[in-house]
C-alpha cells in the first residue's frame, strides 16, 4: 500500500496545483454554487468520460485525465460547501481555500487507506470504465439524496459519496498512468 499512498499523493498534487492556479485566476467564485450545481458539474464530467470510453470519435481535444481531475476538484469544492455553506459573494482567499482543500483530501485519503486495507486493493484489478460507472452511480445517489433534502434512512450521507468519487477518480488516474 506504500505505492498506493505515493501514487495518490502524486495525483492529488497535480489536482491541487490546478485548483490553486484556478483560485489565482478566478478567486473563490465557485463558493456561490449550490450543491446540486456542483453535483451537476461532476455529472457532466463523468458523462463525458463515459462518452470518451464508448465513442470512436472525439471532437474536443481533452481526454479522460483532465475530466477525472475536474471530478476530484469539484468534489473537494462540494465537501467545502457542505462545511461552509453557500455564499452570495466569493469569500475565501487562496490560503483559506487551499487549507480547506488539504483538510478534505487528508480525510478522503485516510478513508481510502482504511478501505484499501479492508478490500485488499481490489481496485487495482478494476477497469477504468468500471470506476467511471461507479462514479456515475454515486452521482445518481447524491442527486437522489439532494432531491430528498439530504435525508437518508439507512444510507451514508452526501459527503461519503463525494469522498468515494474522489477516490475512484484517483484510482482511474493511477490506472491511466497520470
């Protein structure tokens, strides 16, 4: 699992670098997005990945990698929104936004390490297309929970689903050799 930890950190470093650069370009404009809007952004990216995996022709010159990175960063934004709530105006500076990012990733990585221990790194034998399908399934679950105003009877909450999507996207990027 030491390899997994190092590979995970390398992927997240790339994602965090892009997040930081976009924060410098745009500030925290994303803070106005409600959770369903973030969920829909993630859904669009996952659907595009599935399309890339199924279609022979690609008309936009961006591959799966950038979309998986987008899924990771939008999921982090959603986790931050869950904690901080939605605002009417951008309110985070770069230091706060990256600190929040790092805290959410630390919790998500620990979840991955715990599950990896219990499941014996079963994801290594999975296909990228299966990881994509699992992300889409998690998105449909999140949409249903959002439609239920966040209430669940026996299921894990929205935050756990976003964390799982992050981890599936990291696994896919590891498989893709990013």
